[in-house]
């Protein structure tokens, strides 16, 4: 029994190191959500209050958001790969009218907030692909939105709207196993009560360990007044041109929180604990 407990401890420790220190996380794991079934009223990950909720003003709205066995991933230009879990959120046509997906955070975020997520749109739809961060009353503070038929994202925050990002956020030839797009966002001075907040969004960072290495594209808004962030909303349209995948949503207070990569210390720790478990097993066997 002690041997099994030691091995379990090793695996739990490994998982904690892999996922870093994200305050909020959902990797849409196949262990939490069933492929081809809605995620409405279900909840995986950590740092949330309650489960996912879909606006069911139309009874088929929940079909827009389904579990998937497809896994998204990202590797930067120097070979660092983002840590992910099997599974993703698959986006489908469904329902009519408003049908946003939402979930509250255990604790509101203020000050400096970092967000990362993997995304791939498999069709170039017009509008209605909005990845939002809202206050306790549901007012959207930051919105990453596809802009018309340009095939690019733009930022909306604090009453301001950026230009379009210089990278297409859809790929009609994308297939499972291909890299998705990694979006990283830094929000500063959240909840300060003054117009001193700023938002920067990067697409496909060149180096997950060094953001000064740049990215494929970026957008920035400044001079904003933003309330505390208390909930996440995915406002996806109902149309057939709004398909794709979303995965590995992380919210934290530093870039390291939301950009976990495997570290040598993880493998060393895991090897050490498993080696100890083997020694314990051999000793128990010798006493028999």
C-alpha cells in the first residue's frame, strides 16, 4: 500500500509542476468532458466557481460548445512546447440568437493579470467569435474578437478598439496534430479606478521563456479604466462559419503562471520519487 501511495504522490507532484501556478485553468480534458456532447452544466479544471453555463434562450444553443478528443498544442521557434492535457473545446453551429458560454472565477483578479489560450478557427466567419473577460456584473472589460471577414482578431477594452491583428486567426487546412495558435495577454492596473490600465495581446510568441523575443503579431491598448475581472465568457455565434477549437485557458498573475513548459526539475523529481518507490517495493519483497 505504501508503495502505491508513493507512486501516486509522484504523479500528483508531476502534474502540479507541469501545470505551473495558474490561478484559473481548464484544459477541457477528456476526463472532464465527453467528446461530441455539450459542456453545459459541467466543470473541469480549477479556480472556478460553479460549472459552465450556456445561455439557453434557444434550446439548441448548448450544441455550440462540445467536448472533443482533439488536442491542441504549440511549440515556439526555439523548441519549447506548451504543456497541455488531452482534449479541447470544439465549436459548432447550433441554436439561434445569443448563446454565450460563461463561468465565474473563484476570486476576482485585479492589478496585473495574465491570460493564455490556444485557438484555431477552421472557417473565416464574420464577427461573433468573442473571447471575453467580464466584471462581477457581467460587463465585458476585455474582448478578443474576430473582426468582420478580415480573418484577424482585434482588441476591445475600456471603450477603445484596436486595429486588426497582423496574423490570420483561422486556417481552413488545419488538421488535428498541427500546431494551434497561442494567444497571450497581459492586462495591467485592473481595478485601479483610474484610466491607467493597459492591454497587450500577443499571437504565437517566439520564445515562451523570453517575451522580449517577440511574437508573430501583437496589439496594444492603453489609457483604459478596467474593473476587476470575475468571469470568463465565450460569445460564439450560431452560424456554420463559426467553427473551430479552443483549449488550455489559463488566467494568472504572471507570464510564468500561464505559459507552463516541461522543466528538467520535473523529470528529476519524478525520477527520484519513482526510484524511491522501487526501493520500498524491493525491500517489502525481500521481507516476504
